C-alpha cells in the first residue's frame, strides 16, 4: 500500500463521523444531536473498521467512539447500485476533487532499463596458435592498443613449423608435385601466409622464427602473452575487436517481455556524456530468462563511428514499445492499488461517486491500461479519490451499473445478510431464537452464537431445537430475522416458513 493511500485512509478514519457526514452532505458534530432526534440510527460502526458493527453506542476495540449509521448511509443504493455516494457541491470543491475522462488510444510504452556496452561479437576475432612454441618477440605490448590489418602481432619459434618448411623443401628438391601440394597445404593450415610460402619456395631457406600478422583492424582485447611465453594450440593469445559498431546487453523485467521484439526503436544515454543520446534498435531477444534475476536479456546494436562508446560502459536504456491497437487508458494517479484489488472511483455526475474494481494491464510512465471495468465514456477521479473510496467501499459491490441495468436485482439491502445456522433454543413468548450462525463473507464477520428477534410475520411453528436453517436478518435496533427456512440441499423441496400475503 502506498504512502499516499495510507495517509488518505488515516485521515478519513480519524475525522470520524464528521468526515462521513461531510462526504454525504449531512450535518456533523454539533448538528448530530438534532439529526438523531429526527431519524434513528440503524447501527453503530467503528471508525477504523467498518465491519465492526453494534446495535447501540459504545467503544470500538481501539477505544474510539462508535459512529451512528443512518438508513440512507447504510443503503448505499441508488440509481448506480450499492456503494454510490452523493457529495454536496461545496464539499467536492473543498476536497479538491479533480476528474479525467477515460481515453481510448494507442498506449505509448517506454520500458526503462540499464545495459552494458560490449564488442560486436560478430566482428570479434580470437588469436590462437596452431602449434607449440615460444614467443620470441611481441609487437603488441598492452590490451587496448589499436592495430591495423596486416600489422605484425608476434614472432613464434616452433619446431613443428621448422619441420613443415623442411618437408616443402624436400618435395621441391625431388620435384614431386603431389608432395609439394601436400606440404604447401600443411603450411597454409598452420596459418602461414601465401607471401611466406612464396618466399620459402624462392629462397629455399628455412626460417626459425616466423611472424604472424593481424587479420583485421581494431583494438587488442584480453592480451594474455608476453615475450618468452610457451604457448600451445589451446591458448587464446589475444582478441581483436572493432568499435565502429557495438552491442549493448540490456535486461528487461519479466512483466515487460510480452511487448519486446526485434526491431523496436531504442534510445540510449550515458553518464559520461550528459545530453548526448544514441539511437539504435533491438537486434536480438534471447530465448531464456535469467533464473536468479527473472529478467530477459536483450541485445541492442548501435553505430559508433567516433568510438565514444567503449566496452563495459554503463548505459541507461529506453525501449519504445508502441502498439497499433487502441486500448482504454486512465491517468496513473486514478488507480487505487491495494495489492489484492485494483479500484478506481467513478464520477457519475450530479455529485455522485462510486468505487469499482478494474483489471489493470500495462503501466507506462503516465497512464495505466484498463483491461476490464471501464468504458471510453466513463469519467474517473484523479484527486481526493482515496477519501471518497474509503466511504464508498464500505457498501460497494465494486461492480459497474448503468441506468440500463436493473439495480433492484440486488438480493438484499446493505444492512441485511443471509446465512446458515443451527437453532439452539426457541423462546416463542418473546419470539427470540438463539442460533449458532455461520460466517458472513460480505461483512467479513466470523461465525458466532447469538440471540435473534423474529419478525411478527414469520411463522415459527414448524421449527424445533437442533434444526439447521437458512435465514435472513436485518440490523436495526435489534438483529431481526425477516425470513427463515429449513436448510435443505434440494431446492425443489425447499420449505419457506415466512408468511406472504
């Protein structure tokens, strides 16, 4: 729960009866006595827990005075269904209520993440020897040094290279074409250049130390040798990478992976060059997620003609994932996110408001996609909605209701409940039943054993102690049973013991 939500709820509860009366345009504090003389409270409720209800004044478990709830407060029902409340115009103005129309538009998604600059591995070359030998001379002294294609890298002495040269010379002396071809191919396989082979055939002299050259231009990375080192074919002597184009490895949270695809536009900026940005694209989306961080690796590609981007630099990445389909969106501040339920407060017009449940989709920097619960014609509250929601949610069913629907389809008023129970005792003289009832989900009340007064039009003649019953009761001066019947799993044999004229 956000700090803003906590602050709003605490504010709404601490003001007590005055806040509730103010929201509904009814008198508070000094006018409460006069109001109570004209109308009788249905029940009293705890300021900090709307589910804690009593049939007379008293204290809440937190030691606060219980608040009286009158008929129009409890009903919460009008043309817009349960939970709809009416606020006087001057109160709307004092609360600073602002609204915004629900929009149907293409959602502009910006996925912000971080990444690291790397060499373009498509242009990264690793240098390995093909024979055993010793590094006699090293022309590249440090990692990061620039090299040009054809530039000497190192000189190697290897007995195997000496033997290969001698084999070619023997074949030349014998003028055996097949041996000459075989010896020449062996020298090529050992990475000796055509120029070296031609010089060997012309001079007919074996070279003890052979120089190897760079296959491409770039910079040296991972230099792992020095002069005098003994190397074998399994050793990586160095790597040569190009910086004209670089890769950036970024990580995207799992919730955003559905909209990530190749070809999306990307904007990148780095701390070391404030104000400068680079435009790129999503080059590749890796097929697996990181099992520890639950993130998806994404490879981005950027042109780097001036070589400002250097490997291992830290970068801020923005991926633009716009979609062609229009969706319902509301301002980000309009959605009340509780962890177990997402809600918005509808502005119904003429001072009426109601909290409804919505299903949230993608979240952008300024707006939230609504998958279910709103239509493009709706208007939502974007400011002071937490206080309105705290009042509406006490009786709201969190469902939409339009004037085209039948609000009378509601099965029972907000101050009534239908529940199962077992009769413990029957007092026919005083028309009182002691019942162990089950829990009441809509009030979030646990099971309890208590006395219920039975309404005069309910027939008790067919009941005995121990009967399992299903009954409806209303909360007023007393807990009054208005309808009761034997509990039976077969609806066809259901017996109704209430009198109907």
